[in-house]
């Protein structure tokens, strides 16, 4: 489907899908424990989440992915069915803890990095129990002050 105008975007209706929102924040910094608690769900058009059973929304906590334009409080739409490519933003389970990283690959060498030069790079092959859990398809950022949203 090729969309060229905002009014051409399909909203709601039979093409809408409910995507679960995971209750615990996803760490965009150093890993923090994650749980399987679902906070609820958001309805999205299917073209934003083409594989609903493998798609989750996760609230971001931390600022280590600022260089990727991902900020504290954003929502990340994570698709577990996608294979990461060089440059993908991924959710990685590192020693059982979930964290957001940039996936980099050069030949047979792959590593995970923050989008903050002051933070360490992790070589994927050197991680014990490290696995790429999913690929970030897009993020949602609120531009309204948090205090105004509570009204």
C-alpha cells in the first residue's frame, strides 16, 4: 500500500489490531529486570503492526539511545518476527535482562551499542546468555508535557 497523504491513512475499523503494552519499562541504558506483566493494549492500524502476534509496545526508560532519537518515556513498537540488519535498534536480553541497543555487524562480527559514545559497546559473541529479543519497528513520542496529560 502506498500512502501519500495523511487523510489516506486507514484508522480503526477491521484493519486495526490490538498490540499489548508491556508494563515494565524497557531500559535504554543499563539493563534492568523485565517482567511479563502486560499493562494493557493500544489499537494500531495493521500497516503499523503487520504481525500482531509477534508485536509488543514497550515504554522506554533512560537516555542512552538519544542519538537514535529515542528518549525516556517514548513507546517502542517491537516486532519479534524481524531479523535485525546492520543498524537496527533492537531489544536484547543480556544475561536475562532486557535492554535497548543498536545492532552493528561487520562481516561475521556483531556487537550491540548504546547511542551514546560515553557508554560501552558489547560484542554479541562475548555475551553470555545474550539474545536479540526483537527489532524496534518505530517509536511513539509524546510532545505534550506530562503534567498536561494527567488532566
